[in-house]
């Protein structure tokens, strides 16, 4: 790729990754019967969507012994790449109760793994580190009374134990590396190899992957799920849809000296208001019981300044009088990062292909203005389970009834109301806020129509000056990226094959985009060229917390070896 493009016109999309998931992630032949594992339903992903699907399916199978028998010795298998369910889960998180109520109608909310219901909200427009304006009354999209504060990693562990009690077989430390597709239908997944060296050679601890063949396959592998993306491409599920767009959330959990009595959201500083920079996002501070809070920053990945860093924006936000008044005297306990789908209703792909369904974040089910997606994930898992149960009972692998269930549900109706809420902010903070407020007031009807999404990787990047404002780490209150990775519990072999695909010789503004964007310090620039030459990007894949941001901004995250990556417990 030539370096003669005008520097301000270059985007990461000019330097696509040297891999194609539509080819690399598909296996079109099955291993012999004696060399594969047969299960009834294979669910990829041990998060809220996948586990809800497993639980609901097993609830239904209790009353259908004939179908249970036809599904074999392992009627439901959940394939989870982390060491335990929840190990790779990060979210704010304030959860609406509808999902758990639907999944466990007889369970009292006091028995849920939450930090209690929200009773008070505050929203601030941050005008600077020492100036904030409370927005009263609380804007409708930020009202959380009756919702529950959770740790999504704790929630997933709890759902995992419930799924096992119901009879699910949970294969942890198992990466789903390929989708099995024969005769135009999904037949299951292949697990990834373990124990290969960096140059892909087998070592003494080598374990080859296995075909896991299923009568139905559920892809709930999260935002930028590798197999989910491959299925969308191979089966043309996104035809007629808007491209998905993304934000990156970086989160810390603190033990604090005094309880926080409300849920807090902020807008404005430290983001810039100009449309030139396309900076969109905000912060949160949520109480987690009497002695802990979660604090985080969410940044839309369509920005144009290559020096923008969500991790460092969180550190900068912590210098505000608002944050200091809550955190000072406390101790940081946990840190994590994850991308969030923000494309909205028109970016949701078709949800089924023969033998397969998509659920939760894999399908982009997030309500951007309400900052909600957990209950949508749970409900989508329930809808998928009900459709799969009915169709397998008929001997069919056509699960399009799930598509109908979803589009007739309250989930789809709510996402439709919020269908164009993200796009106006490409026009800057003030214009975007005004348009979004009109959309909220009219239920999305005005301004109406279908607003198009701008793929994050197509944003033209330039080396700006956002980094000039970032505070210096002191190791006590302000933290660097590497110490944060340590706190995430990330455990990946240094000699493991890299699971990250990027072009490694790119213009400086593209290299700087990746270096600054990554919350884990994975990308380094070899200082071997001028500002206008191509530079070398070095990848420290062992640091990766598998947040998915690189896939949104010009690279490709592929499945790492099962059991590697972060080990989140409080995020």
C-alpha cells in the first residue's frame, strides 16, 4: 500500500488485515464419526445470552423426554473460551430486570447476584475537570429506578452454575475456532488447537482441536465474535443492513471509604465537542454495595484523532472533582475493557441460517441511549431456545421462528425507537445532542428516516493532540496500561501463536491509532521511519485482553488459545 495518500485522508480501512474470517473460520468437511464429539445443541459463548439459552432449553426439555433422548448423551453444550464463565465478561453494568424475571419467574430478585436496585440517578454535563452541571430532571434515557447494578462477570458465573445444575455440559478453556458448514447448513463448531508454539509448530503439550457436531448451533460469542462475524459474511446475513459501529468501554472497580447512594452518568469533558474529531461517549460511576463502585469511560470508535485513548480518558476523568470526591482514599480492585455494538436497529443482521442462530451482542442487540444490553441478551437467548426446541421437535433445522419471535418482541420495538440515536453525534456534540433529544421526545419519529452508519475503520485518521492532556501515572490513583493488564488477571503464554491479524507496515497515523486505542499496550511502533514513511508495528499479543477494538478499527481479533486472556471476577 502506498504511503503517498494525503495523511489526513488515510483510514485504517486502507490497511485491512491479512485474513478473511469468511474463509479462515469455516470448515466444510467433518472429521470421521469416531474422531468427533456429538452434542444436541452447541452454544458458543458462556455469557448472559448463551447461558440463558442453555437454561431455557433445558427447562423445556424437562417436559420432553423423547426429544431429550434424541439429543444424545450431551443435549446442551456451552463452549466458553475463558477459564470459567464470566472470565471474559465486562460491562458497566446496570441491568433491567425483565430478562432474569423471564428466565426464573419463581425466583425472588433478592436471590439474584446483584448489588441491589437503583433508587437514585444523577446526570452531569462536564464542562471541565472542576465544573459540572447537573441535568434536572434526569433525562428519560438515563432513568434507572428499579434496575439492578451488577458485575456481569459475577452474573455469568452465577448463570453458569444454574446452567450446570439444569444439565448443561460447559466446556471451559475451549475456543470455538471454526464453524462447521456442510451442504449449506451449520453442523456445529471446531474447537481450537492448544499447545502450539509461536511459529505454529506442535509442542509436547499439543492438543488438536475437535469437531463438535450439533443439531443446532447458537452463536453468542459476544461483540465482534469471530464465528458470529464469519456466519454473517458466509450466509449474507447483513444484506441490506447498516454496517455495525462500536464503542470501547474501559472500567475500574474501586473499594471506597464511603458508600455511593446513586447511579451517575456524565457527558461532555474530557471529550471534545467539534465534529472534526467525531468524539462520542461518556462516563459512569455505579455503586456496588456499601464499599465498592465501578467507574468507567465509553468512547465511540469512529473518532479521527490517532492519539485518542479510552483508557487514558478514564484516567483523565478521574482527575475531576466529581470522581475524586468518590474515589479518593480508596483502592483500585479490578480493571477491564470490552467493545460494545452501537450500530442500532438497522445494523442487526438476519438472525438465523440453516442450523444456526445469533444472539445478544453477536447480533448487535444494544440500546445506545439507554446504555442497556444485558437483559436483551438474556431475552434473545430465551427466544432462541424456544424456537430451537420447537423446530428440533419437528425434526427441522430451520430456526427462522426465532427471527419472528425477536421482531415481534418488546426488545425489537425498543431498539427500533432508538434506531437513529447514535448517528447524529458525527455532527458534533451540540448538534448531535439537539437531534437526539428530538428523537427521544418523538419516539424516534423525528427526524425520521434511516440514518446511515459510518464504519469506524473508515474514519480518516490524523495525529492530533488528545494525548497532551492525559495525566501521568502515579501508580496510586492514575494508572498506566500495563499495570491495568496485570490487574485483569490476563494469563497468556509468551510463546503462543499470535491471535491478532494486522498489517505490520503502515503509515504513522494508522500505527498510532492502534497503539493509542489499545487499552492493554499490545501495539508498539518501531521508531525506524519519519513521520511520512511507513512504520513497523510490533504486536505483544500476550498482553491482549481480547476487547475486540482492533477488529473495529482495521485489524482482526481471532480466537486465542482456550483458557488464555483475562480472568475477570468483578467487572
